[in-house]
C-alpha cells in the first residue's frame, strides 16, 4: 500500500494549485477582468475566508489555489503543517478575537518569524495578487 508523507501530499496539492492558476491566467489573457471580477470572488466565497481564518480540510485546496494565483505561491512546508494539524485533529483556537486576527494575518506572522525558521512561510489567502 502506498504511504505518502504530509510534505509529499502538500507538494502535490501545491502543484495542482499551480496548474489551476495557470488555467485562470490563460482565461485572463483571453477575457480581461475575468480573474478579478469573477474567479477570485467566487474562490474567496468557497474558501470561507471570512467564516473561519484557519482552513479546514475542505477549504485547504481552495486556499492553496488562491495562494498559487498570488505572486509568491504556496509553500509546501506550510501546507504540510496545516495538513498535519487538520488530520491530527488538534485545533489551536485563539482565546480572543484580537489573537484570531493576529494569527490569520500572513504579513504579521511572516514579520515575527525569522526567515530561516520552518514556520516562516505563510499562505496569503486574502491577497491573490
């Protein structure tokens, strides 16, 4: 039986997200405005960005797709960490709304963490590009 690690699954999901982003880019080249006017709002709705800042297993692929459409793209290490958190069932819920907002702000997390640390990468779901 095939056994894959969280990092291997994360790399596969990141690759799928990149392929989907390439398709949207192709549509944007033919139909100007379709990306920002139709695709991004629909994806943000499906990703439940406003409902809960931390992705669920259902939301994670859509959020990876959104991140792939951004300038930086998805970091497989961050995706793997999210997968491990989601599959293990451990939920780290912030105690206040301020902590939840701070935890979901990708720029704040990236600024707080050193660049060489394994936690340094973040998925920027709120800003597709």
